[in-house]
C-alpha cells in the first residue's frame, strides 16, 4: 500500500475544528501498565489514548448478506489520524492513516469500538457508537487527490468501557442517516487480548478464554505505531505458554493470545 497519503490544508483545518468541537469536555479513563516487565503485579502508569479520523462526508448502508452488519464509507478523509491522551500526560500526535490501520488491528475477533459523530442532511448532529473491522483504504492522485475509507461496522448495543461513555449517552437511536457530512470518528484505545487462538497453516479459530484474564496492550508509538503487550514480550510469551498448557488438544503447541 502506498503510504503517500494526500489531503489539502484547508480541508484538514476545517475537519480538525469540527473534531475539536465534537470533543467538548471529554475526559479519558485511566489505564494501567506500560513498561515491559514479566510480572503483572507491577503496573506502572500508562497513558490512555483516543484516536480521531476526520472525513468530509460518509454513508451508512446495511450489508444485504449479513444481518446486523453495515458498511461505513468515508470520503474526503484526512491523511493523518490524530491521537491524544488526557491528564497528566497530555500527549498529542498524528500517524499516517495507513500505519494507524495496520497498527491498531481492525480484525473481526477484536474490533475496536468507535463513536461516529456526524452532521445529518438537515444540519443536526447525530452520534452512533459502533464496532469497526476490515478497513479498506483507497486514494486518487493528481489535482483532485482524495482519500476514501470503508469499514464493516456493527452497532454496539452496550458499551462497557469509559472512553466513549459521553458519546454513548448522547446516542438517541441505533441508526445513522444513509448519507451525512462533517464526520469525526473517535476510536477507542488498544483492545485487550482475552482469548487463546489456534493459529494453523490453513485456519485460525478461538479455542477458549485466556486463563487468568486478559493481556493489556498499549499504543506504543516509539516502537512503530501499534498495539503491543504493555508488560512486554516476556510476559506475553508466558501467557501463550498458559494457553498451550490449558488447551493441549486444541492448541497442539501452536496457540497465540489474541
């Protein structure tokens, strides 16, 4: 995928203003653990992030072959995804959108939660909290260069986290208009790894819950834009070993934690 993503300064400035207006007085929830250590009992502070993708317009369409699943299409997308953390860290940065999509992990088994804040054709504000997976990024070049982004999406019936609570409380129904504009897509922080998965040459599937609870993951930009185990690779490898020990027949020594 070509990482040379283009967007005009004027459009990006307008969309950023829209996103800041949508943010209001948002406060992010605290989280735990960042520095690599093999013991889960030592949990240093880590920042918790929200990610913002901006677009000029979008559409919301049911998928005919999959009940309850929608296609979220965004056009005029900014080439950079904004990330920020709350007090006391107050970290703000941007990451190229292709790197962000690859690093956060928009997979069907761990789809990130997101709040879509849009402007309806009537000029009203509409909010919907959803899950996102299978992103498809496309772009055109030249004088009229544009970036488009498509997700599979599902309405989140109950939200159990903290970072999107304010938007979930603002949601009035379980729909978006079929077309809308001025899109701010607020995406939740890295998901925990909670299940043991068998990873074979031709198939992959979950075999059961991770013994002892989830593995927390952290957005670790110095490591190259991605979600990595907060307590480090040694701790993660220990949890993989627990999976293989708990499900010997299903794992056959090839399980991973996802």
